[in-house]
């Protein structure tokens, strides 16, 4: 997976991330700034999910994005 695409297009991707994980706030998304590890941690915190589950969910979401 090439996460650099997400980091490079973070301003455009924030809306898609928020659609998927609506409990993330705009401030959360600004702090995450496209960093996958920060996104994983914040999703884990907001949703109370295990880290492995969050990683799978992010991978699934990423694979469904249209580039």
C-alpha cells in the first residue's frame, strides 16, 4: 500500500476519512495530517477497537478509494 498518496492529498482525503469514521473531529483530522499511525491511534481511541482491527479497516477503506 502506498500511503504517501493519502499524505500528499490529505486536504482532499479528510472528507472521505470523516465519512468513514464520523467520530473523528476536524481537529483530530488536522492533527493527524495524513499520518497513518496517528489515524490508527485516533480511530482506536474514538471507537474502542483493537489496533489489528483498525489496521484492517483502514486497509479495506484504502483499497476502495478511487485514484
